[in-house]
C-alpha cells in the first residue's frame, strides 16, 4: 500500500474540536479513504482582545488507489 499526506487547516468559531471536525469533513468531500488525521498545531485568531476563531493545522493521510 502507498499513502499520501496533505496538510489542511480547519477553522471554527466554536472551538478546537469544531476546527478538527470541519477539516476532516470538508477534506472527505474530495479525498477518499482517509486513514489518519494528525493535529500539528493549534492557533486562535484574536480581535479586540477576544478569540474569534479557532484553527487546527492537520496532516491527513489517505490511501493512494490506482
């Protein structure tokens, strides 16, 4: 088997869990047979001293098919 990795960035106004879930769900719309999703980094966007967005940078692995 051969696997390919791509980096993706998920976003959510609700929290890190939502950012991770959004990233996987959106990626799955165009990438098939996702096997793993590794969270590499977590960030927040701040505006007027308040968190307005949560971000999860992730590396997704999927099986390469012929």
